[in-house]
C-alpha cells in the first residue's frame, strides 16, 4: 500500500474486534468486521462525508515518526481525528485507530525499533497520542521490515525488531487496559507479498496483534509493471505472469502461522490505469505504459470511463473486472460491486476476520461500501 499524495498512493493498515477479557483473542468466528482507511491529508472532514454505521473500524492515516516518536502528520489532523472519534456517539460499536507509517512515512521505523530504549520512547509517544485524541488503538503500517520500501533505512535486524516492537506494544496496551478497563487494539497493515513474509516472523507477530490487515492489492501497478494486470485478483489466473492473487496471499499467511480468524482481506476503492496498451485480449496482460494519471478513484472510473468509450470485461477465473478502450488503447484494473460480493463470500467461507478498504474518499457516494456492508454483515 503506497501513501498517495498528488495521485493515489497507498498506505496502510488493520483491525480487530475482540472480547475485552482477552487482548490476544481473535474475533468470534461468526462476526465479520469492516475496516476503512480515512486519508484526508490537508482537507478537512465535514458532516455527512463519513458513514459511521457501515464500518466497524476507521483507521485514520497517517501519523508520522519524528525523532523516534509518533507525531501527527498534517496540521488538519487534530480537527479531523476529533471529528472521526466523535462518530462513535452515532455508532457505539465503532472503533477508531491511528495508523502510523505508510509507504512514504515508514522511514523512521528501522531506527526507532532498533533497541529496547528506542522502542520504549516510541511506545510512550503512542500512549500519549492515544490518550490525547481518545483513540482505541494503533495500526502499525511499516512498509516494509527488512526492505527499502520508498528508499527507507532498513536492516536485517528489522525482522526481530518488528516482532519485539509489537510484543512491547501489546504489553503496554494490556497494562493500560487492566488499569482503565478500556480495550486497546493493536493491528498491522501487512504487505501481501512473499517478500513481506520472508522478512517477518508472522507466527510470532500473530500472537501480539488483534488482526492482520493483508493489503491484497497493487499486485500490478503501472509504474512498476511494463504489462497490464489485475490490481486485486481474488484467484490466480493461469495466464498471469506474476501468479499472484488475494487467495494465494491468504494461503501464504495461513501457512506462515497466522490464524484465518485474524486475517482481514484488503481491497482497493481505486483503480490503476495503463496507456499505449497492445490491443490484444482486450488489453489484459499486454505491454503498456503508465496512464496519466496512473490511478483513479472508483467514482471517477464509474462516472467518466465506464460507458464512455470503455468496455467492461470480466475475468471469470480471477473474479475481477477490467475496462479497455480500444480507441485510446487504455486499460483500467479496478474493483466493482460484483467483485466485492465475490470477496465477501470468500471471507465468509474462509472464516476470515473481515474486510478492509483503502480508502473512504475514493467512494464518496458509498456505492462500494453499501455493497460491502450488506454482504459482509
């Protein structure tokens, strides 16, 4: 997930709904949670912009790390976090977490997590932040331990430091819960790749977090891949050169030691755009260049592309749609109502913890969220 500034970058994030008596317990197998990221950046949230009833948890993105401490990312955050936290009055079951890091702001994690002293300093700042803003916990979005991410500092020690950080956060959260009676949630945003699993000890991590938010999207991106492909396929298409899918990622996380009922399946409320695409197979798995822009929110795709020179196609194997404009040779990979229903069924059948989306602003009319809410609950 890459932090988006001018376009759509991703960051991210995860969630959980646990019994208060046991901080490490997984959700009841019959419950399903919906986690939505909110990434307002320099904009100010307003009444009517956020639906408090269709989401179980909001992850407010992003806090940053400065001099080893967690700090607000934008000047507007104080007002925006207060706005989101106040939504709990409308929906008492709603929880609000702060997400720290993301694609562009993960540069401070490796140094911060390197020693017990530096981790304690960071955790002190987390506790202060949560108390100050009256939040329900923390979503750690380190992109990625042991890997450079967006040019970040990284070390081989990140693997054990990542586990140690989460263990010590859990201990502090549990101590605070014992004292106050208020449950504090600890979640992570996890890369959906085998590289992420190779650089982390997820069997140990799963002991300390409430849920693991698997970012099962961006399997293909215009800036990284010279060919088109599905951004968020549910199942692996044999034609896919990457051989990637959400199903493959979920199975890999389970094999790495994460229980199914702690896995939250992520999905994008945006699409990726390629230009100069070869007009063969309606553009799927064909050479192309990044579009301008290379990403687009769902509402823009629906209102300006679908039916406006673009034809919608459906991959019956991967269970996702795509658009292709043969005249302009433009290919769009995205999520829609049909693919969301299929992923809901997958989550329910697989007894996963729930679903997550990035991010709320990309679906301002709530069309995708309404489908998600109806089928997951």
